[in-house]
């Protein structure tokens, strides 16, 4: 059985540290790298290791993907040989290639990747579309449709048959001083901007990571300072001192939608829906509603972007509930 070759390709925009990491990580698994260089003046001497596998071509934004296709064809691939097209920070996981072969029996596909933000400790809760995977046979069949295939990576409604959960994306790992003001307090933003604010989780090494993860630049996010957050739930206390944020939560059975308003620089008030029938468990309605309100309150913790060192106190019906107050969350 002949070996199916894998070729990795990127449109390179100057992310040299991430490129070196990518080449090191994928070198054991690929037969060639195609670097479509959009960045003038790159010191390619840094890539001496493995240079026999590396093919560099100068391109523009307009012809980047067409140039990758042409360079791939120049390498005389067989029909089944695989071409992967990514941005530099979108890295496929090639430890197990069998899923790639299964998918390519039918058509090209897109990988859906874990999106790490600023450093490899934090991952976005939402995966990101990443690497396009195709082969010579499919490229010939689709002729001049390479641009259309690339645009599929930003399509959110792809059928599951065209998506493979695989690989990693590393966002904001290389940044300049213009980003610094966004990063320092990123887990406690004043204003949430969907472009720059991510719903992050700290995965605590429960997610498979690349072998050479230590080669990536590490950008510290968040802060060292301890913040204290107070949640006043169904309470009539009007003023509490010593907290960085205060979240007032009321519940209503007549509510049609969640209501939220900013009362002051540190205080927000929300009105949440409260069921007037028991939805789960076998408790009476009053006990169920108390449990429901506390569960919904825990869900609201993410609104203040707490970090591990922070303290969250909850005052429920004018009392601090057992197990929720006085600790870090």
C-alpha cells in the first residue's frame, strides 16, 4: 500500500514564533510545508532546521490560496495526497490520521479546533473553524473553486459531515503594546465587546495539548489582585461596603425575559425568571424555588469574570447561604 503524503500550508503574515512552533509540532507527521509569504523581510535563516521540507513563495492577499494550490501541484502529488490550508495559528493534530482518510473519501472538510486565548491555560468555550483539508483529486474536481473552499472556514452552519473536531487554534499569542490595555483586566472588563472579550475557561490540563506547547509565546492575562464580589439575592440590603462588584438579583414568575441594568460603576441589577411550578426533584414548591434561585445565581457568577483568587459572597434572603459565601469561586 502506497503512503499518502501530507502537505501543510499557510498564508504567513509575520507570526514567526508561532510558525516555528507549528513547523516543530508538525514536522514528524508531514512530508512538506508550503509557506505563502505575505510578510516582506522575514529572516528565513531561522528555519534552517527541516528546510528540505519547506517551500516558500511570495504572494499577495489576492493570490495567496491560488499560489498554495499551484505550489502543491508543482510537488507532483498523487491523487490521494493531502493538502491542509490554515492560518499560521491554526494547527491540526496529526497524531491520528485515520479520521482524515475517512472524511476525504467523500469530500474536503474543515477542522473545528479548540481556541486557546493569550496562553495555553485558557480556552474559549466555543470552538473555532480552522484548517481546510483536501487532496489533489478534490482540487482537480473543484477546479478554480479554492477561494470558495477557504471561505467555508468562516461558515458557521456547515453540515456535521464537513466538520472534524481536530486540532488547536492559538489566538492573541503574539501581541504588541496596543493590546496590553485589553489584556491586563481582560477577565473583568468594564464593557463587554464581542470582538475582544471571550468566554474563557481554565482547562487545568484536561484538554490534549501539542507536544511542543512550550515553544509558544506566553501572554499573561488577568491580574494578581484579589477582587471581592457580592451577590444580593432576594435581599433588601441597600448598601454594603468593601466589594469591587455588587450584583443585585431579583426573581419574578411573571417575567417574559431577563432584565438587567447598571445601577452604578460597581453595581448591576438583574431580574430573572422564577418558575411557579416544581420542574425537577420531589421537594415542595418553596424549597424548589430556593434551590432554583441559588442555581441561577451561580450561573450569574460568570458576569463578573471571577478569577481563582477572587472571593464571591452571596446573601440570599438577607442571609449568607451555607456553602456559597466566604470562599473563592
